């Protein structure tokens, strides 16, 4: 009887230990699945922040599924002009019906579908549905329009203060004047030379436009205009066109037929110099896009780590690091505007350099 009792006790203990072990494994699996789900949610949030959108969402309530913001106009060309509100998409949850045609918002792009919103894929899982030409007023477009209006009123106020106070700025002009003088004296004059005045309007516009957009991207509004390669391409294209359409004969002569160089080397170097004409604006585009996108990704990833750690030491460390990087990002916002403006001025100076004899 005693042997049987001892055996039963050991069997009971073994069952209890195995149950505890299974429970621990279940808890570990649940925690792992929860972390994986949270990681996927954080990645989805970062991707959504970096992308443009057809509505301006201020914030969302995940539990109720409500989005707080305002819709934007959708303008499509699909065998004719189609104009409607982005509210018809309900943030990509429904299909929009317009004049008998059906459109679906899928991964921030609009595709033509059937009434059920069917998306067809190729072997690489890319959507094969027709994409109408999209001229919509998106979140990035609204942001650029707002910054453009802000700049108009800022510089209008500066001009009025000069006229009213005999050349002395007042109000917001006292903040703007040192920056205008900085662009003129530290960027335009040293890099362009005596012809700097005809480029000042562009240099001032590009400096303040990029800087203010970078600052807007650091707000909780979820705006990432300078992290959109289409925007940086447009800015770099303007620099490219101004450089080449205002260039003098000496500039083109140094590209196609460099003086003082043997004929054989001229033939070899001309294609390389011509390639450099396109590489310069390309580097402008990539530098601004990559730096601003990287800054957004790093800061949001570190903020997301606070929710992953859930510990008394990990979360405060993540918060502190995110705060320090946000301060650094303020410097980067101004630095990228300065670099883009300075390099543009340098290209203008090279295009207008006089021949040296």
C-alpha cells in the first residue's frame, strides 16, 4: 500500500509539472504570437505614414474603427473625367461607383474593378487591374498648397514691412530677414557670383519650401511630402531645367569639347561629362528623399519599440532615444533644405562661369 501511495504521489507530481510546462509553453506561444502581431501592426502603421493618401486622416480609433479627418477630391481620367469624394472609398473598405464604373482603393492606388471590388494578380502577385490616370488632390498635394500659401503670406508681410518702415522689417519679417540674408550671402553669392540676383527667387522659394515641408513632416499629422520621391523628382527637375536653360556657351563647351585637352581625351570625356549633367539632379532627388524617409522610419521604429518592450527600463529608454532623435531631426530638416539650395546654387554658378584665358 505504501509503495502504491508513493507511486501515486510521483505520478500526481509528474502530471502537475507537465501541466505547468504546457501552460508555460502556451503562454510563451501566445506572447510570441502577440509580439508578432504587434510588430506587423507597427510595420503597417509606418508604411501607411510614409505613403500618400486620398484623405486627410488626423487620427483613428482602432476599437471602433472610426477615422477622424476629412475626405479629399478624387479626380480620374477614365474615358472621360470622373470627379468624386474619397469618402466613397470609406478608407479602402468599399468600392466606389461612379457613372456605372467601379473603383477600388488598394495600397493607396486606385484600380478599376467590378461591383465586388475584385483585384486580379499576376504570378508575382502584382495587381493587373486597369489604373485610370489619377489627378487627385491627395494629402501631399494639400500639404504643399498649405505651405505655398503660408510662404506667400510670410513674404508678403515681409515686403509690406519694408515698404511701411523704410526698409526695416517688423513682425514676422524680423524672423525672415536673417534667413533671406543667409541664403543671399552664404549660398547665392559665393556659389553663383555676380549673376546671383536672377536666381534668388528660386533659391529662396526652394529653401523655405523644403524646410517648412520637412518641419510639417515631424508633426503628428502624418505628412511625408519630402519623403515622396515624386516630389523630390519635381524639385530636382526644376534645378535641372534652370541650370541647362540658363547656361552659357562656356558651360556647354567644357562638356562637349573641353579646351586644353587632347582631341582623343575630348572624345572619351564628352560622354562622361554629359552623363554628369543628369547625375547631378539625380543625386539631389535621392539625397533629399532618402534622408527624410530614413528619419521618419527610424523615429517611428523606436517609438514602436516602447510597445514591444513593455518593461520599466525598455520603454523609457525608447522614449528618450526617440526624443533625442526628434531633436536631431529638426537639425536635419534645416540641413537638407540648406544642402539642396546650396547644391542648386553651385550648379547655377557652374552653368554661368565665364571662360578663363
